[in-house]
C-alpha cells in the first residue's frame, strides 16, 4: 500500500533548498581565518563572516548572533534568512 498524498504542495524547486555544512563556517579557527582573510561585518549583536577561497571550492558563510539579539527562535530565524539570501545569491 502506498502512503496517502501529502497535503503540502511539492515542486522540484522546493525540494532543492539546502545549505550544506561544507558551505558554512563551523569552527572557531575557521571564523578567525575568515575575519583575517575574508570579509566580515559586525554589529552590536550580530556578526557575519564570508570566506571566499582562491581555488574552485565554494565560498563559505558564518553567522553569529548574541543572546541579546533575542530568543533562540528569533536568532535561528535570522540565521536561516541570511543563509537563504546567501544561497540564492550564489546561484545567480
């Protein structure tokens, strides 16, 4: 027996949204290298680091948000929006 159809519309485009770990800055030393050699913007409560490599490997993005920015769901939503904007800009 097959499962019932999903009530949510699915298109091929909506299934391709991803931001793999290889495109993120995850470790402290990676953030420090991006701060030294990459581009970074820091604010009172936020920091965004972009590390563009000289070889053919993909550009990486790191985002930090202080607890003073808001509750965890607010910080996570902000980071998801920034990652999505970065991802779509890289596709263009």
